[in-house]
C-alpha cells in the first residue's frame, strides 16, 4: 500500500514537472483518443461539414443562377456562388468550433465529469481550456479544408486563393471556439442550447454571407458590423476574392475575441470545478 502511494506521488510529481505545453498536449491527446474509440464520434464530426455545403449548393449555386453576378467594392463583378462560398468557409469553421466547445464540452464538464478528473491532475484550468480549444480548432480546420477542396473542385477559386483563406478560417475557428468555451461555463442545462442555436442561426443569416451589408438599412447594418461572424466572413472573403480593403481590422476583432473568451473560460473553469 505504501509503495503504491509513493509510486502515485512520484508519478504526480513527474507530471507537475512537465512544461505547460505537454499538459495542454495531454488534454488534446485525450480528445484524439475519444475520436478513435468508435465510429459514432466520427459521424458526429463529419456531419457538421454538410450543412454549409448544402447551403452553398442550394443558395450559392441554385439561387445564384437567378441572381447573376455580385459587384465587389473595387468595381469587379464575381459569380454569386463565388461570392457566397468564402462565407460558407467561415460558417463551417464557426460550426465546427461551436459544436465541440458547446455540446461536447458541456457534457464533459457537467455530466461525464471528465474535466473534474483532468483538473485533479497537475493540469491547470487554462491548460484545459487551451487543450479543448485546440481540439475544437482542429475540428473546424477539418471542415475548412474539406470545404476549400470543394470550392477548388467547383472552380469557385484557385488553389492559391484557397491556401490564403485557410489561416483566416482557422482564426475564425479559434475565436468561436474560445467564445463557445466561455458560454458553456455559464450554461445551466440542456435547455440553454436553444438560445445558442437561435444566436448561431441569427449570426448566420445576418452576417453578409448572402448579400452585402451595405444593402441593409443603416442602423441594422451598423449592428451587423459588430457581430463576430460578419468579421469572419469579410476576412475569409477578402482573402479569397481580394478587393475588400484592409483585413487587419477583422483579424484584430477575432484575435481579441479569442483572447477574451479563453481567459474567461479558464477563470470560470477554475471557480466551477476546483475546490
């Protein structure tokens, strides 16, 4: 018994000596292990790719045949499907990140007690939040890459434009993953997910994905420009199509959102789960 206790203490001391990035990596590795545990989780992960793809095919391609070209700010006109496609990349990154950091994260925190077990080790709340965020961004990046491949295959952009869009889409995923973690620490139960669904769908509809925000009434257009998905859409669209003006403001908005969400989530995790 004494030998077992000493061995456990020695193992704990060794883990505490790990650098922070190894503890973050351990949280990420735990999620990778869950992915390999069975086909159901793979189906959940892959299913999130199809919603934005169907919107692209139905609205971007189908309705686009009726709309025709879309004028850009620099005087160019682009095909409507090419206009909508970058927005769907941002939506795919958002959906993947939020799915992982809301439903799955809340279940692990509230019901499976997975995070309590993790925090019983030397892993700190910020390292848990970082590990979960990296996993969510990985899932969002998976959707993004698949979507960009589809865009290139459909002739909606070239390989160079798709490669340029990837970092912007990853930043969108980071921002929404951090926001999802923060919101999940405030949820009281599964009923609150109805509110998340409403907010997510509202952001999707009113983000400038399907028409320029300049076409909205002035007051409403101002409100839209304050929302995160608008900045994600404009960032990715500017990287793919160009001519959208300086993109640093959109990137800065998403970076600040990422830092604030991650800080808040780690703080709430510590208060909620640590004794």
